[in-house]
């Protein structure tokens, strides 16, 4: 069943044609990753699907009564608690609960049936589970939204969209405000999500583990490839190779024909053959070159070797204004180390990075640094320190006062900032281009230790892969803080766990860490299950005296539900034009007869249910 159909869609934005006759069909329950280069129009397409942007041509059709959810661009705010804010993400549930307060008995039965169908009773527990998966413990869930920072409030916006349990979920870079732990939880949640989803992401792990197909938006068109991102890359590479071979073959044939034409065009004896060759040349297909644009490449300067350990911590405490965030930290770093930090946001990962970068001093203990150690530090918040009306050349020239203009440009070129972008004011650079500038600035002195705090937030997939390759070639040490499991798996060979107020080696890989997170979640789940079991027992004892009446009401309710479902099927059948084809008159008559009978049976069942409910109310 097609849930969403995009037909011949066109959108112009700022004079650019982003969608040019694009087509895409999303079936019910199918999860699709939407990829494409920065600026290709992915976010614009999601806005058009959500009805937030008009099409310039074509059509977007959403199935009748299909529920759609997307993450609000504005972070939620106000005095409501996180849990109440998420619960407000299901307006149908709220409307039904409000209606149940005033509905007449006949309508009340329908309201309660619908509340049961959407799992209204379990909604608070479901909302709490989603919030917990995104990093909010029970105490945090009870706090007002206004107490949280913008990044954390965007997690609440994501939780609200997930809680809505829609038929179609639209997600635009959902991991941008998440840590590694929440990202891994989201991967699992999406993989189990029964509805359809269209997910824009540069996170290869998410696109491999959570979706069933990849929609590639390129040059205004959308092509669909089954499988995750790795399968998409494999199929696209094979197609590109076939395209290249076809182009080479036709180029040889074209050159051969052109040679004949050039030799014999003006010879009377060969004029007819030359004209035939010209027509043959015109008939040869024009095959585009491989779709890939200029490959993205990063290159870190080669650092000078220094004696190990380049940095050592001995029982160090780290914090702010005399208050420790991390205590008793004893670790060493060598030039060959590739380290990733694990641990939820707020545990102190960035605090540790600031200490190693020299932006914090230890509160106690000893930190020993190699005498010639240079540290390159990258953090997303550094983008706020850039001067908006200056260009990358201005920034690099100030950071390298002794460098010549060619050397300044060469350092920027290492990270894909070509001549045009190097001369573009920072205010006009994209998020990814600003990230490239920050990487170029962080590595300008050829550091032996590179600290990367969320380096991929604004990089597209190609740039992320370029970063992986550059880090593989880098001859110094790397300490990585990232929400991207793919980056961790490809770069890190050591893991440090930042938790419980300290930092320690984690013996295992990322799969072991996933298993640890699952194991930690079990006691809470067991306790929650136990509490629910006790509640059910108490409610069962309270109902025991009224069991006969409740059974009568329940049986009537079940009968109404069955009749309602059968009625819906028959009405759908009667709405199908194919039913009225010649020779099917008897089927039409039978369907209408059964529909009339269902209405009578449902009315009788409702009377039984109403009488039982009134008796229960009188007894309570």
C-alpha cells in the first residue's frame, strides 16, 4: 500500500531548481534514508511533504487519514515537564481524553475503544521510555523544559515526534544533537519502528542499521536503491564503472568515425560514406561522465615525532570553579594512539578534552606534557569565535603570521577550501565549510595530538569519509568525541569510558559497549515491570466483586469492535468501483444486506454495553 506518492515534483528556491520532475513512492511500514550532497534539496523536500513549502510543479499525495510527524524546528519551551511536553505530541489522545469527560454514553463507548486502540493507558510509560533512550533520567523527565539548554530541548522535540507513533515519520539529521549512546538507541528504535520513515542523515551507521532503502536526491531527481548505505555505495559504484566503460567504448567509436569523416569529408568519391558517418556519429548516445563530483579529500600535516608518552595524567581531578567533574584520572597518550571517548553527554567528555587542550588546569594531581607537544583542538562551539565578515584566508593568515600567502592557501586547500571558498566571507559559508575551516585552523601547527569534539556534525557523507581516510594517514595521536558509531569503529583502537565521575579504559569494542548499555537498562525495565504487575494485581482485586457486570460490558465491547472492523471492510469493498462490474450484482446485494445487519447488531450490543456500564457506575 502506497502511503506517500511524489509525482513529477519540482521546487525552485532562490532561483535554483532543487527538484526537477522528482518521483518517489513510500509504502506503508517502509523506512527510507534520503541522501544527497549538501544543498541538493533534501530538507526542502521534507518541508514540502510536511506541507510547509509549496511545489512549483507536480504533486505530493499522502494516503487518506495517514498521520505524519516531524521534528519541530523550534526547540520546545515553557514550564511544562519533559514528560508532559512529549505526551502533548499525540493530539488525538489528548482530544479523546478531553472528550471522554463530557461525551454522551453512546459516544463514550467509541472514545474508550479508540483510546484502547492507540494505547492511551501505556502512553506515559512509552513517553518515559523514549525520553530515557534519548538521555533523560526519571528526575530530568519531571523538570520543566525551560531549564534545559537548546541542544537538550531539541532532544525533547525529537522524543515528541517519535512518541506520536505516526504512519509516516520525517526526520532531518536526527542525530545532530545526540551523543553516541542516544544515537545507538535511536538506531535500534528506528529499526523496530512499525511505521514508514523518511530519514535525512549523514550518519552511515544509522543508514545501514535503521533503513531498508536509500533514496538518492541528485540533480533534481530521486533514485531508489534497496538496502542500507553500504549496499547503495556498492550498487552505485558498479553503475559508475559500467557507465565509465560505456563512455570509454563510445568515445573510441566516436573517435574512429570522426577520423574517417576528417579524412574523406571533401573527397568526392567518399562523400556519401562521409555523410553516412556523420549521421552515425549523431546517433551515438551521449553518456554523462561518472556522477561523482570532484572527490572530497582532507590531509593533516605530518607532525614531528616526540618521545612517549606525549601526555600523562596521574590522579588528576578536573572541573570548574573548584568543583570537580572528573576525579582520580590516571591515563597516558602516545603518538600512535587512536582513542574514542564513550559516555553520555554531561559526564565530562568535553571537560577532559579541554584539559588536554590546555584550556583547563587540573584541580589536583599531576599532568605531564611532552616539552615539544603541540595539540590541535577542534570543537563545534569554536564556530562562534569565527569573524563573520572575514574570509578563511583572513583567519588563517592571522593564525600563521609568518606564513606566505601560498602557504596560507595550501593549509586551507588541505580541507577542501578552494580558491573561491577561501575568499568567501564566513557568514556565507555552510556549516560544513565552517567545520573545514576549523579543522584547518586546528592543525595549522602540525600537532602531535589531535582532539576532535564532534567533528562531523555539519559534514556530509563524502566529507566524513575523507576525514576517516585523513585520520588513518595522520602520524600523530587522536582523541575523538563523536556521536557517529561508524567513525568510532573505523578510527579508534582504544576506548575510554567517561562515567561515574572518572575516566577508565574500556576493554572491548563498540558492540560490547552496546551490550553494556542494554544490560544497564534491564534493572530499570524489571523494576518498571514489577511495579506494573503490582498495579495490575490491585486493580484486579478491586474489580473482582463486579466481575459479572464487567464481563458483560467487555463481551459487548468486543462484539462492537468486531462488528466495527467488519463494517469497515464491507464499506471499503462497496467503495471499490471494480465491485460494480457486470456480473457482480449479487455480491453488491449481499454486501449491502450484511451491512444493514451489522448496524442492527451493533445497536443492540451498544444497548447491552450501556446498561452494564450504568450498573457498574451505580455500584461504585
